[in-house]
C-alpha cells in the first residue's frame, strides 16, 4: 500500500549525499568549473563515503542499490554541483546499457577498468534517431556535445541495442554551456571500430529509462537548489519597504517553482519505484524526464530573475544553476525524444488511459 | 517507499467503477440535460442509500466514529477520484452527513452527536446535512464572514446570508458558521446547528450554474433565526479556548486534496474521451496531438501523486498545508487543461453542446474555485514558504 516514507536506509543515504554535497562540492563549485574537474581531495572524500559503486553489482564490489537510491543521491549531488557529480561518476548512465545488454561480463571488460584510473570517464550517447551510421563493425558520425573532456569510453544506445567504442574517436574539447566541472567535448567518429555490440530492444528501452531517471534526478537537484536559494534570497532582500518575497508577483512565482520541483520529484520517485519493483517503468521514466525538463524551463531562469542583477553575476550560483539546468535538459536526447516515446505508448492502446500499470497506481 | 495499492482497495475501486458507469454518469447526464439538480426522490438516491451509503461513521453514545483503517485518507482520495471520473456533481449531491461530519465527530458534544448524527446511523430515507461558510462577500477569505450570532438568554440569534451552499434546501440541518463580532476576525467565529424549518431560516434560492448541475448550490438567509444554546457546536466551554475559526478551517484543510482528487477524476475522464475521439478521427498519427495528450497524462499523473502525498501526510498526522494547497492548485489546473484540450480535439463538435467533454469542460471550472481558488492556494502556500503576511 502507498507509503511515501523513504525508510531509514534511503534517508541515511540521502543525508550522507547531502552532507557531502554541502561540505565538499558547494564550497568548490567555481573552482571545479574553472578547472573542468574535481580535486583529488574531493575524489578521496567521495570514495570514503562509499557512493562510488552505488549501483554496481555486489559481485563486482558495488552496493547494488537500485534506481530509488540513485534518484535520492543524484538529487543531493545535483543540488551541490551537477557537473562535479558527473565528474565523480566514471561510468555515469553508461552503466545501464552495459548492465542491461552486456551484463556483468561487459561491465568487467569495459566498465571496471575506468574505475581504477583516476579521472577516467565513460559517456553515454543516445542515438534515438539513428543519426550515427554503423557499417559492419565500424561506426561513423558526429556528436555535438557530451559532458566530458576526452572520454575514455563511449557507449552508444540505439533503439534496438547498444555498442561500445574504446578507441579511434576524436574529442574536441568545448567550453560547454554548463556542467563544466565534468568537461565538455564534441565527438567525431570516422569508421571507428566497434568493440562490442548487443541487440535487444527491450533491454535498450530499460537502459534508456534508467538513464533518463539518472539525468532527471540530477536535474531535479539543480532545480531544488535554484528554487530554495532564490526563495531564501527573496526573504532577505527588501524592496519598497518589505521583503521582495512578500510582493505577490514574486510570492506566486516562488510557489509555482516549489510546485514544479515537488511534482517532478514525485514522478521521478514513482518511476524509480516501478523500475526497482520490476514493473514496467520505461514510459513513466520518459514522462518524469520530460516533466523535470519542463520544470527547468520555469525554474532555471526564474531563480536568476528573483535575484535580479545579482542573479546575473557569478558572485551568486544562480546563473550557474540556470546554465546547468538548460544543459542537463539537452542531455541523452533531451525531452523531445522522451515525449515522443511516452506519447506513442500512450496512444497505442485504447482508453481508459492507465495513469498506472496493472495492479499499481 | 511504495506506490502500490492493496487488493482490498483495488476491489473497491472496481466496484465503484461499475457503479459509476451504470448509475453515476447517467444520473449526471440527466441532471445536465434537465438543467437542474436531481430531485430528492430521485431513484438514484434511494438506490444509493440501499447500497449502504450515506451513513454516519458515528455508532452511538461514546463512539467517536469507526476506527479509520490505515491509510484511510489515501483510500478515500482514490475512491473519490474514481467516482468523480463518472460525475462529480452526482457525488456532491449524494445523501449523507457530508462535509460537517468530521467537525461534529471531533468537536461535538455527545448530545449533539446523538441528536444530529443519530438519524444517519440507520437511514430510513435519504438524508442530507451541509456546512455553510461562504457568503456573498466572503468566499475564499473565510475569515471575513459577516453572518452574526448574538446570545439572547438560552438561545442564539443568527442574522446573515449564505450562498453557494451544497444541498442546503434539502438538508435536515445546516452547520452555519457565524461571528460574534465581525471586527474580531477568526477568533470570534462559531459554528451552529440550524435545523430545517427553524423560523428565520429561509429564502432558499437554488442557483443556476454553468456545470455540476446534479447538486444544488443554494443561497439562503438567516433573519433573527433563534437556535437553542445547545446548538453551538462543542458547547460554550470549547470556545473559551479560541478554537472557533480553526474548527472550520480543519474541514477545509482536509477538503482540498479531495477537491484535487475530484479534479483529477474529471481530467481523466476528459483525457479518455479525447483519446477515443482522436483515435476514431484517425488523428493519433499527428505528433502534435500525441505530444499534447502525453503532456496531459503526465500532468494528471503528477496531480494524482500530489493528492496522494497530501493524503499520505494526513494519514500519518503530519502537517500538509503546503501539499494540500499544491494538490488543489495543480489538480484544478490540470483538469481545466484536460477538458480544454478535449474541446479542441473535438473541434466544431465541441461547440454543439451535446458531447460529454463539453459538459466536463463546464464542470471542471468549478474545481479551481471551490474551497479556495488557485490564487488563494498560492497565498496559503506562500504564507508557509516565505512567511507572506496575512495583511
């Protein structure tokens, strides 16, 4: 029966991630952005609290926690510094195609080596519209942006499978609109050798759903931080004789931002719970991702707006939140592909529309 | 964390779904066509009572009502959503002790419970009770009501006017909110039982509404209306503890998620009808249509989850002021969006005025008005989130 209490374990995990974000990420967020990397001390602190292997199978030394744990942790890390959170996660959402399609052998072969090399990164490319061309065991094409400088491994997720690229691709380092602590580059593939390839449409859909939840929860953290920071500011800043939060125009904007964040979180948690409970979750994950990106379109610019001129300046973190929110929303195929996935699934069956899967809400 | 429902609730929802399809929606359409509320002797109400509904949770002297099962609010919200899917107006029209019952159970004296809830224990016929707060000049700002109560010996004398009160003309009794002194705001408010036929209670006018026609929204007046001192909810002693206004607002606080759940039900109905129409018209191949249907389903799901969160907090005795207002603001908005999109997909068919979606479009608007408009919900939330002053 419905129970929205996360329970002791998830709560402890959340508090651990929150403390780390507040103590390690927030004080250094401009440094990490300038350095395009997190410092060795932050990496060490992250390793110490045991979040590095959150979703890795226990047999491979991980904690083997599920999508709910990932959602809770990512929200907290995203609220601290989303770019740094990516930099600290060598596999990121590239983990999911490896696990869902290749299984543990693929993880051992392609994933684990990255965990042993400081600063190594894998990136996930969602080729939803098949713009990359595979001929035989070679891949060609161009990816305009991934949030990493010179990634070590590229995992391409297609509609019907996934493939792995280990070498032969060119990385062009970019300035990046946001998430600079993670780096940014464009990737060019010119008949790059495919190291491994799997075909399984259902598994690819699951991997895509989990990747969307990963991104959505990270984005949620950015939005929560923006909404809460600007709300606090609005209660301190006085204009026309009272805190600006007490002018109804801003008071209503602040409530709308709060609603956007809370609503997105509920969708993310419900979709993550479905995934964790082995219920169909792919469409719910797509919806959660779309809703979170939609929320970012409101919350990102609004948190700058509330701070006025200060919001535009880099003395405050709101301009960073706005850039990061927009950049994150463009990741992994963006909201459009997810909207199309959820819309097609919805329109495929006759009414009544199930806002819930069979037997669950 | 768990987002599932148990087998018992699933079964209950199936039963309500069948009842809704077979009885609730036809009754709602009938009322909408005739443009007036269902009559008191309508067979629907007889069958509703025969079904075991419309009874009080109070079971006699010493009883505080049935011990609520775990998750009672969440369960009630989902049942309410399902029934509103079929017709929200008929649900409000249904007999029973209704909106004031929780207040009477929580705050009424034993004598009051026996006297006013007793007839609802074993119903001999459909009976109604109702709660009267809204006035022509005091809607969402419930603290501003002007109906006065003046003590005169062992009676209270009520004077004022109420409006938009559901089921008032057919109610056995009305729990009337009045003030001892309008200049003293909420602390001076009291609740009084006013029984049908009490001299001075009259001027009933059933309003003509845009939608939700199955139930009556009624205006009435209180002119030197004398009620016994024993009709003061909770008795004199209770109000020495300054609980007058909070008594009434307790009902509202619990009510917002219910309205939100009703709105989600209306929105779901509109979505289903719109989807069926679009399929028959072979329009689902258009990605613009699919995108908009997806957006609605997504936002309806989010609105439902917000309702359930507010209800879950209530079930666990946790504060839910922000969540209750959020669910109300969101649910009502999404219901309007759903019915409006439905109308757009219908095109000129929607303008004919004989399609269910057109009725739902009219019905849904009320959900952003009753129990505090969306703007008022934001004011309530802002008081919590940024300490927005009351004045």
